[in-house]
């Protein structure tokens, strides 16, 4: 497998894999999975093996923060390190923007350990997002 991770304008490909992971697998309502940011101010990253899309994520810049979200990996690529690669690529992209000093995300509670391994720290209470327990996390850049 020869995976590349890069920013993309191919929003439809990102939305397609997000639909597979969040809507089909996790039961997130489609109207909650997509929002206006997708076509306006989001920076999209995509992971591909050739033409095959294996993962996606997006970044929203606000103030001094880069909010990483909609991180997903296709079932066939889970456990390969691709998720960590996507997060590292998001962090690298965030650092390219002047004034961005921290990364934040809302982690599914089951993934907190994964994000802690990438330098994130959980804060605040557990909250419901689309029927799934989440907790906010951040890290300095």
C-alpha cells in the first residue's frame, strides 16, 4: 500500500468516505455529519492509495486554533497507522497558517487514548454529539 495524504479540493470524495464511516457505520444522521463549512472555509485532507480513498479529515481555523474534525478511516485501512498519519498531516497543515498556536478536536470517548498518544490532552466534560459521547481535547503546536 502506497498512501498519500494531502489537502484537496475534492470535497465530494471526502464527503463520500465520511458518509460511509459516520452515517452508514456509526449511524450519525446525515444532516448532522455535513455542514456549511464543508463548502466554505474548511481545509480538507484526503488519504488515498492510488485512486482509492482511504481516509479524510478537515480543519477549521478560528482565532489561534485549528479545529480538527470529521476524521475517518475506511474499515480496510484501520490499524495501519493511517489515522495517526491523518492527524499528523492536519497538525502540519495547521502550522502553515500564521497565528495558529493550538489544535483542538472533539474526540469520541473511545478514541481518547489514540489522541493522547498524539500529544492531545482531554478537558471539560463528556458531551453528546450526534448520539456519540465525545470529549474536547487540545495540544500546543
